[in-house]
């Protein structure tokens, strides 16, 4: 970690700067008056600030910035990261390093022009103010807060979700424009989240299930078949893919349900996860045979 040069170095007077990245620096002295009039892309990676106001002052004086990336670090001296930038189109937040003692961050985002949003936050809280009517793509990974942030995602078109155990889908939230969904199955409540997302994504065309993170050896995952088949399965889902498919009882039931009820499928692929080729073949055949009579398209093995 290096201390950032003082203002005499002239950085804060460089009004023609278009891209700025600060990586592993100590930024304690932010001028009270400056403007990065031309700055479009800003990356703040493992920066230590003097306080919340230091961070807010830095980004608020970037009136045309369109891309912002923020990664926290231990003892960065910020409790609340407030992002209120009308020009912002792309925001990436990374909060993945656990501090000792814990210092849970709060991210307050109030930028209604966002088109791309990536939140990888394992130890903090997130507050999205208002809707995001221009949001096209979102990546939401959190082990620390619930799914109520999805209330702001009603216009998103592509979504990746990996939420904390026992996360509950926000009541009444419909993802009207969602066409591509990727869901991580690393927590015990992923089947409930899947059913909720399917029921509230009426135009969904592509579904991908993955397991991108580690999981406990003993799991309490349950599959409760929906009373009604989601509209997206009956009318719109065209592509289904399952990566790292393990062939457990629950996952087999989910795969069979989707394949038997997705009436408009044009492609379906399962990637069995096993070091044994015999085991991989068996996992695939169990699903292929169980869905052969009702499946809308050929099932392939990846």
C-alpha cells in the first residue's frame, strides 16, 4: 500500500483526464474543490480513504463518469459507500475480504441510468434507491443480505444470482424483461429461489444452472414441485443448460421437471460433474430416459 502523492502533483487539476485507476493506495487528502470534467472511467481498487466523505467527494466531482469499479480493503475507513451519479452506466462493487474485527460496509446506490451492475458482496449491506429502468445486465452475489434488492431489477434482461441461504424472493416483484437467467445452486435455498424466479419471469428464454462456489458436505436442499407450471416454461423457454450437474435426488427432480414442462425448448444440455466417465453417463441417462416421452427437444451431454 502506497501513500498517494499530495495535491501539488497536479492530478486533481487534470481536467482532461478520461480514465483513472487507483490501486492499493492511501488517499487521505482529497481537495475540497476540484472537478474531473472529462473522466469517463474510474477504478478504485483497495484504496484507503480518510472517511466516508473522502470517497463521496472523490466520485461526486466526476460529473460525466460512466464506468465505476469499487473494491474494498481492510481498514479503508469507509462505513457507507454512497454512489449518486446520474451519468453512471456501469457499476462494479467488490467486497470480499473479511476484516478482523468485522467492519461491514453499506453500499447506497442511487444511479438510475445504470445499464450494467455487478455486486459481489459477502460481508456488507446494499441499499438500491428507486428503480433501475435502463438496467440490462446484473450480477448479484451476496452471502449477507436478502433478495429484496431484486425489487429494483424489474427491467433487467440478463441476470446472474447467487444469494445467501434462506434468501426470500421479494413479494410482488415481476421481472418483466428478463430473458436470460443464471442461478448458482451453492446454498440450501436455491430451489425456492429458482421457483420464484421462474414464476416471476414471464418472458424468460434461457436458463442456466451452475455451482460456482463451495458448499457444505451436509446439505438440506428440498424440491417442492410448484402447483402451477410457470408461464415461461410453457411459452417462452428455449435454452436450458446445467453446468456441474451432480445427479443428486433433488437435482435430478429439478432437471426432470424443467425438461418435461418446457414446451418450447430448442436446446438442452447437461454437463455431469464426476471424475468417473461411467458415473457421468449414468447421471445423463437417468434424466434422458425419464424425460424422453415429454421432452420438447433432444437432450445432449456436455
